[in-house]
C-alpha cells in the first residue's frame, strides 16, 4: 500500500516537472511569434510527432506580405527548419 502511494507521488512529481519544462518552451515560442509578427513575419512550427524525424521540433519564418520563406534560406531545398535557438538569434539580430 505504501509503495503504491510512493509510486503515485513520484509519477505526479515527474509529470509536474515535465509540464513546467513544456510550458517554459511554449512561452518562449509565443514570445518569438510576437517578435516575428512585429517584424512582418510569421513563425511556423513543423508539426512532426516522430522525435526521430530530421525536422522534428524545428521552425521557419515566412514573410507575411509575400508568403515567402525567409529563414532558414535552405528550408525549401532540405525541408529541414531551424531550431528555436536559431530563430531567436535571427529575430534579435535584425
């Protein structure tokens, strides 16, 4: 009985920790979306569910007016987007 409560407590603790990490990342993405919008771009996140896929968790920026991909420049050739860190560097450098 005690071991059941112990394992439930550990499970709850791990899910809370994971949720905190996920929410911090979502807050960061939303901040980058607003930065991109103020600069005339839109941030698109690639919705891949397979963590082993090359483009899993990557993003790209599109110009709102021309609907052309701005960053990364090689996205149209490779199909692989940029990491959130690369997007942030690009947006803050401009």
